[in-house]
C-alpha cells in the first residue's frame, strides 16, 4: 500500500471521525456519539462545545447531547478552565479500558434483555394440552429453546476468566 503525500491531516481526521461514527452506529450507539468521541480523541487539547460544533458541522443541541451521553458513559471528561465559563471536554484517561468495560456492559445488558424476551415468547408457545401442539408451534418451541441455550452460553462466556483475560 502506498502513501499519498498529497493527503492532508484534516482529510485523515475527517475519515477517522466518519469511521468512528459508522462503528458506533454498528454497535448500536448513535453515529454522532462515535464522531464526537473520535474527534476528541484526535484532538491534542480539550475542546469546548462551540469548537466541536464548528469543527464537525453539527448543531449545538446534537453536540451537547452527545457529550453529555459520552460523559455519563465515562468516555469523556469535563474540564473547566479558570476565568472561562465554558465547559471543555477530552477523552477519558484510559479510553481502551473504558471501551472494554462499556462493551462488556452492553453485551451483558443485551443478553439479559434477550433472555427476558425468550422467556416471554416461550410462555406464548406453551400449549394448554400437549396433544394440541401444531407442527409449527413445536418447531418454534424447539428454536426458542435452542436460542435460550445459545444465550446461556454467551452469558457463561462473558463471565469466564479466559474471556476476561483476552479482553483485558
């Protein structure tokens, strides 16, 4: 792969910010969250909401909401500067660790949510009498049971020491 010497730093930043947005969206977070996070990660100094808004071309409301959510999740740190009433933001101190913990939490929540939904659906396909079960309902019960097994395996995997070793 050759390097294009005509490529500018702003082009590279824009491409990385776009990638961050798409990746965040793929993981079920908002695209803007990923864009704001990567933008701040690539910034050498803390940035105010106005700076983020201007550099990303986003609305003040979108930037404010995104930074608030990212701060709540631990990805951003709010910084104040003496004599300046504005809030500034930077990425968390150990972004890699925060990201790993965030993903684990997201996976655990998703597994719990799926588990609950599967239990509810399984109740829906339970017959009052076994001799009244259609082939289709029997097939669905089998698939739901298999999904429950896979979900239980996923929960077990997330809690295993070897999994924790590889991600941490």
